[in-house]
């Protein structure tokens, strides 16, 4: 049988654990960055403002139309 020495297996397992740990740390930092509310607010402030203004304009026009019809 071609069995690997125990020390070699332990070294490979330790390396895999380090790589997995580093991957988890990187994933956490990326998720934290993507879900940052201040950054999202800055990024989407103009489109959100435009959408809310448009909805307000349409609702105001519709409401005014209800009260001004003969």
C-alpha cells in the first residue's frame, strides 16, 4: 500500500484549515462591505430620490385630478 506518513497528512490538514479560515475571513469582509448601509445610501441616493420624486408627482397629479374634475 502507498500510505502517506502521518506527519505529511497532518501538514496537509493544517494547510487546508488555514486556507479555509482565510476564505471565511475574506468572505465575511466582502459581505460586510456589500451590506454597509452608509455606502449603499451614498451609491443609490440619486436613483432613490428620482424614483420617490416620480411617485410623488404621479400621486399628486392623480389626487389633484380627483378634486378638479367637473
